[in-house]
């Protein structure tokens, strides 16, 4: 039986998958904490986040074509920079994406059932973790349909908000006025809204002419999501104002008003469920890959004979995510997610630098991406930065002690 994947996807298909992967919970929630950090300068933070996302996706795509294996930057860092760098990337991914699960679940819970959002979030994590463990996967078609529903609802809401918009509110500074650090902080938070673009990099065996198709699909997907996000942000600023936006737990629903609130909340719930399914699958695969290589406890590499999925890794991710849902607020887990994922992509850029010839323009993208990731990561809220740094240091320390014990 032929085990080779067929190259059926062109640029439109790959772009659609990228947009579907990115357009999730972020577009409904990041604007409030970002506006609180940057005021109206959030309009500067959005394109900065989009540029960093595009740079990250480009380096990841190049590495995926060079190393067609599971594990993402964990595998790339391990291959190009060594086991310690790979472990650091894997740990940052697990931390960042587990925080993403908590953030997305909290957003979905708040939109689906205001007042009981935290309980709904716990239920979403547990139910989708079980679905993930059974081997059920959302297809590209389902993801595209879900993204299409979200786009339609957003377009309708934005169109209806035009009559009540106040153009002067878009550039009103709000209180307090933000400086460069506030803009970088907002950039890190908005970066969360572009999560999912790396999905395009996994399509190397399924697209026609991947060297040409993948970079173009990445650029088109990020550009499409940027346009949708920019339209949403401008409408929110014009309709709510900076200060009201910064304080809103569900700003898009507030902008929609009572008449469209139910439809908007359902669309947000669909977006969150789609995002959670994909993130949970990615987490279990990275945890499995690291455990298989001996970088995490071997029990996490245990595969169910019935479903052929890493069920122990699925369960551990769900338990940690539920704990985060119960004790943290959305803005906190978004900060942790952004900081950790930016660190993860910084390692990916280092790996891309190592894989790129020393001369030529090919090094511009990983260098620019590395600088951007580090600058924004260090500007994320200090509790998030401290938590990520301590977790990374502890993980590397425990790993060193375990490896020393095995050699003794």
C-alpha cells in the first residue's frame, strides 16, 4: 500500500487551512488587555504582532521542509542546535500552549455562559481532551467551515457597528497614555491572536510545489487574519472607546449589542472549540515526541492500543490546563502563553540561522524574527516573564540532574 501523501493542495487550499487555524479565540479577547497596556497605540502593536508572526511562520516553514518530522521547533532545535536547545523549545511549547488552552477555554466559557464561564471552561477542556484521546480529529474542511462562520458573524457585527461609530475615539489616547514598553506589551498579547500559523508548515507533503506554495500561503494567511483583526480593532475603538474596551470582558459581544449577542457568542464558542481541538492535539504530539526521546517521563509516550493516541500525555495536559483555568485570569494566561511561545520561536529562529548559509539574504528573516521575539517576550507582563523564566530554568535543571543520575 502506498504510504506517500498526495500533493493536492495549492496556494488557495493551504491559505484556507492557515486562516482557519489562526482565526480562533484570540480575535475575541486580546483587545481588552492590549488596550489596557497600550491605549490607542494598540493600533501600532497590531502590525508589529503580525510581522513577528509572519517571520516566525517563515522560519518554521523553512525548517519543516528541511526536517519533515513531528515535534516542531523541539525537533528542529534538537537537530540543528543540540538536545538541550531542543528540550528548551519543547518545554516552552508545552508551557505556552497549555496556557493557550486555558486562555481559549476561559474565553469560550465567558462568551458561552457569562457568569459561569470558569465552569464552562473546565468542561470544555475535559470534553475536548476526551475527544482528542479517542483519536477524533477536526478535518481541514471542518476548520475552514468554523472559520467561515466566525468571519461572517464578525463582518455582520462590524457592519452594524458603523452607524454608532465615533472616528475620534479611534485615536483617543485613553488613560493612562502608553509608552514604547506598553506598545511592546500589547504586541505580545496580540501575538496570541495569530497563534496557529505554524499549521501551514506541516503541509509540506500535501501541497504542490511546496517551495513556492508554503511561503506564499503563510504570507496570505497572516495578511488575511491581519486585515480581519485590524477591522475588528478599529470597530471596537470607534464603538467602545479605549477605556471601555480596556475594561470589557467580552468586547466584541458588547459591540454587537443585545440583538446580535447570542449569534456572536455562539460564533466565539465555535472558534474556541476549533482552536482547543487543534492545540490539544499539538500538545499531545510534542509531549509524546519528547517522552519518546527520553526528555520527559517515558509514561507520556504510552500509546493506547485501541485509539493509537498518547492518552497519558492527553490526560496530563488536561489536568494542568484545568488547574490554570481554576486559578488564573484570561489576561494572565495569555501573557504566559505569549511569552513562552515567543521564546519557543526564538529557538526556532536560532535553528533556522544554523541551517542557513552564512552569506546571503536568507539570514535576514531569522535574525529579524529572533530580535522581534526576544524584544516582545521581555516586554510581556513581568509575572508572566518571571513564571516562564523560572519554569524553563527549573526544567533544564531537573533535566541536568536526571541525566547526571543516569550516567552515575
